[in-house]
């Protein structure tokens, strides 16, 4: 009998193995997932699908905008269609709760992955392709920033946290599987295992925050990090500052002794893919962004069974008092209150990113 439940950290090693069934040690990736799941009460939710013997599905839902929810999804090979439908219906309900209104649900999967069949059956459509790039960090990248460009991290400059958050949120794209940051979210991630303050990097031009970048350790046994590519303030895009920050970060990672780095880029962004190749990255896999349009109010809420009431002891009959108008209003408001998941609305303006031309060698 399959059932859907709210995620509990007791299931985290099993979740890791859903995403990476061939991983030798699940705990090598626990820190990464601890960081990603540190803020489930801030516009996020996580669900699991399980039966009597194993975990069959996992979904981490994140409100990226007031009209967009990203789902980090993993399914077991043995999953049956009726169980997928049960799981997805609950995911759609939660997506509507954390974002509200008409919204787009997005997820990224590898090409020809088993999730593709289930997404298609639920009404998802492929939007565009993505390429995962990998670098073994063997060679130092040529880096000549000039006198006006410097790089610091939140480890060195914690007072720049507000500027880092603002710039990072401006650059979020659908394929990042990273919700907007806030001081509260950053503080919760700081308290979770695997937090690396040096990964929150800031490029300064004449001392002013201009571009930011985030890297996270995804596999601590192998020393692999993932990089969310640079976001640059709108007034200074197209001048190569994001490229400089990425170069500096790659040399920083090599100096720290990391063994490899991963980046995700849209296959249609020729400038970005060419730049990554010039910096020593090689294509390591093809993925795709899938999207589903969910109209407000179309999901069915699960029917909650009322708790069995104990019999009342015998007592003398009393003339009932009339119910006051305020009491009726209070009762109505109580019955309309949200359940386990609350609504969150995340608002911020996103400037369209401009593609940067790669350095000409």
C-alpha cells in the first residue's frame, strides 16, 4: 500500500539513493541535501512516497516566484503508474498551497530518464535543453582582473550579506533548482551541516558589489562542487565581470584541493557553453527543463476523516444559549484555516540576463 507523507530527515539516506542509485556511500552527499532542505518552512515543502518495503518517490518543492514552483524530483525504477498519480496529485496540491494562483511547475530531469514517462502522463511538456558541464580542475585558469576588480566571500566580508542576497536573487533562472535567498534562509543554511561561507563569493568593482556566485559541495568523498554561475548587477552586465568571478572561483577551488566542478547551462546559450569549454569544462550529460501549467483551484484536496469522538457522559438537559455572531465568525475562520503547509508569497523583480561574449583568445 503506497502512501504520501511529509518528508522526515530519517529518510534522507534513502532520498540520496533515489537520486544516485549507484553511489557507494550515501553519507558523502548528505551535507548537500541538508543544505538544500534547511528551509522547508520558508516557501518550500518536501514529500515522500513510500510503501511497506521502500521509498518510491521524493519531491522537494520550492517557490521561486509567486507564479512558479520548482520541483526537485526523484522516482524509483519500480514505481507503478497509479502510485505516481497519487504522488503527483499531492505534489500539485502542495505547489498550489506554497505559491497560490495560476502557476507554472518546473523540474529538470536527464534526457531519457524514467521520470520522463511519468511527467508526460501528468501533462508536463519539455521546454528546452540543458547541458551539464564538468571540470577536473587540473589546470589553473588564466586570470588577469586588473586593479579595479577584487573578489571576497561572506567568510571574509559578512557585512556584505544583504548585497550578495540581492544580486543572487536577480540572477535566478528556472534551471537552478535554487529558491531566492533571504537573511532568514541564509541563517538556517548556516546552521545546517555542509555550510561553506567561502562558497558565497562577491566580485567588487572599485570596492562596490557587482556580481555574485555560489558554489556548494555536492560529494565530499570525491571533492566535487556545483557552481551556480555568476549574476551581475543590471547596470554592469556585458562587461565581463561575471566571467572574471567564475575564473577566480575555479582557481580558488583548485587551490582548496577540490577534485572537480559542475555547471549547468542552457544548450541554446551558445555564449555560455562556449565560455565553459574555453575554461576547461567538458559536456558531461544532457538534461531538459519540463513545465506544467496549473490553473488555480483545479487540484482536489484530500478528504480528512474526523477523529472519533468519545461519548458524552449523561447530564441534565439544559436550554441551549444562542450562539453569538462573533462565535459563528470565529468558528468559520477556524474551519477555513490552512493545514500542514502554509502559503508563502515570494516577490522580487528579475532583470533579464544578457549573454556575455567569451574572451577571445
